[in-house]
C-alpha cells in the first residue's frame, strides 16, 4: 500500500438521504461479490483497508474522517444482517461495541453455528489492539464480520490528544490465531515514532520472556530494579501505577502463552508496557518498536470532496445495480460475462 489517509476525529451524523442510498447501493455490490467469488472473498476484501475505504467512497461518504469506519460498518450491518445473507456483523461504536458478545451469539444462532469461538476471537482482537499493540490509540469502535466458517475484525482507535484516529483491519481466520502479524493493514495519518508492538514476529522472544517473568513470580522485583536503572537514563518513561492484583492472579494461573496473560481481565496497557520494558531492559529481550501502520489514499463525496453527491445520479446507479443483480440471477451466458467485467473493475 502507498499514499496516505488522513483520519481526523469528526463529529455529526451522515444525513438520512445519504444513508438510505448507501444501504440500497451496498446490497447489490455485496451480493454480486458473494455470487461470483463467495463469502470468504467478501471478508478478505472488507478486511483490506484500501477496499474498505474505496467502498465508502463509492457509496458517497467522506473521503477521509473517522466517520468512514462507523458509518460504513452501520451500513454493512443493515445490509448483511438479513436472512438472505450468511454473513453477519456484530458490534459497532461505543455502547454498541459492548453488545458485541450478545450480538455474536444471536447471529450465530441464526446461522446455526457455535458462536463462542467468535466471541473469544472478538475479545482477543479488542484486547490485542488496546494492550499488545501500544501505539497511543484506544479502541472505541469494534466490529466482527463472520460467516459460518470465517471471521475477521475491523476496529478503530482514537488519540484524543492528537484528535486523530486509526483503523485496524485483521486478517481473515477460521480458527483463533496466535498474536503474530495479525493485521491485514492499519491505516492512519502518521506513523508513531516508537510503539510497543507485541503482535510482531520480531517480539516473539520478548513475549516468551514476559511469560517466564510472570510464571516465576519475579515481575515486581524486576520492575523495581528496572525503575532504579531508568533513573540513570533520560527520555524513558515507565508506568508507575500497575495492577499488582492481576499480576498475582496471573502468577497463580501459571500461563503457558502470552495470550493467556493478555486475556486476563485487568491486565491492561500500562501493566503490559511495564512487563515489556522489564523484558527489554533487564533481560535484553527487545520487542518491536516499529509502528505497523500503513497508508492509503482515496477520495469521496459527502463533504463535497471531490464534488457534492448528485442524488439523481446516485438513484440511477442504484437502479442499474438492481438490474445487474436480476440479470445475475438468470444464470445465462451473458450473466457470466457481465460478472467477469464487473470483477475486473472491483479487483
């Protein structure tokens, strides 16, 4: 990916006339992708930051702004969470994100699948981008996209101080992944100078050492030793308020994997940062400090960039796409050729 995308925090809502048209246009586009390429292909496309951004732009929403994530996710939920699709989206922004587990269970029952694996994946993804990847952005939007066989996550974090957001796109999985190179892409306006990236394969040794520190019960002793060493260095800040109760709980559980530590309730970003610093400074097990964010560029329409949305043209496109789907249902030679042409455009 190249170029860049600027995601400032925007307020306000998309107008009803635009939202209603976005939903009408999104349905035939998604239906054609699923008809021609299958449900997994749609998940792989929506997990691609460039496709996600481009779909928002095609539907006429902002060319940038944090609202792309929340609005397009809402449009997709309204479009897909129906009986004639076997794709579901759970979660959303703020309070809706907290409802994600219940929504997953509800939609899983509709699809006739066990939703607990997807619930676990959802919690792992939210915790990973909040605490295993420490980049200064806190997750406030979380959405899980899943079928009976596959699942992925699209979530967004904000840095309120900088008034910026970044969007995290995970790979598509059929089983719970290890926390290593999990992102299909992360889009942001800028890359942060230094992060704690425990989702990188370059942090593999650091994660092993973190688990050993917890299992041996020496975290507090090593942390205090690290504090004394840091006093002699300039420019390095160390978290001072750690949750020692959850550290003790982790020790009692004797975790085997870093993911087991991360998933403990209360084992938050500051405690993870301190643990990673101990592994680095005391045991020379360095972690990846490179920001994994990537960049992309696209333009759109709601805010008049590059031009205002023409409602009449929008309605014509909706009708064209509806006719296209009707032809696609015929199953004749012309339908196949038409879909081949459309696929070349959308690839």
